[in-house]
């Protein structure tokens, strides 16, 4: 289970759609922010109640706003796919007191970087960790664990 106590922004990679001050490898493609696919799924899909209307602590109308850097979930764009073993790279804006309900992963390495706010991560083995701005969490998901 992943939940935010305040509006939090999560990045799954440091590579961002900015102009880089250094020379980049020709194998690296930068996708401008305006070209990123935006997903705002229904809260019930992830174990949340209805979106809060008019809550001053929320910075977005939906509980989650994900920007997909390449094909993932409901976004299918062949030109933004085939990155080897890298499966997901999203920028997620998660609203306070919401989060992703318990779900499983298998055979994955998950990296979370907190840009703003805080996040609590808890798994089915009882491990619980709260992360603040600037924190990086590395998680190895074999099989059988839910978080």
C-alpha cells in the first residue's frame, strides 16, 4: 500500500523532459512534457473513495495524475515503447490521504523518488517506511509480496 499524507509528487526516474547542460547519448530520447500521456484513473480502481470536491489541500481534482513517459497501462504508443527491461517511468501527483491500495508485483525493481510531500510505503510482510522530499526508495519485488 502506498499513501500520501500531503500532496506528493513521485518520479520513477531522474531523467526529465528538460534541456540538459551536457551532451546526451544518441540512444537517449527526451520526450517533451506536453507530449507525455496523462492518466487520471477513477479512485475506486485503486481502493480509494470518491474524489474530494473543493478540498483546499488538493492541488488536482483527481486523486492521481500520472504522466507516462512511454507506453504503459492504457497508453499504447509504439514510438514510445521498447526500452529493454525498463517497464514504467511515470511522474505521479498523488493527493493527500489517498494512495494505491494493496497490489502485487513480480520480478521487478521499483525506484521511487519523492519530489514534494511525503509518502508511506507498507508491504504485506509488515515493513513500513515513510519517505519525505528528496528520499529515494529501492524495492525489489520477487513474487508473493503485496504492497
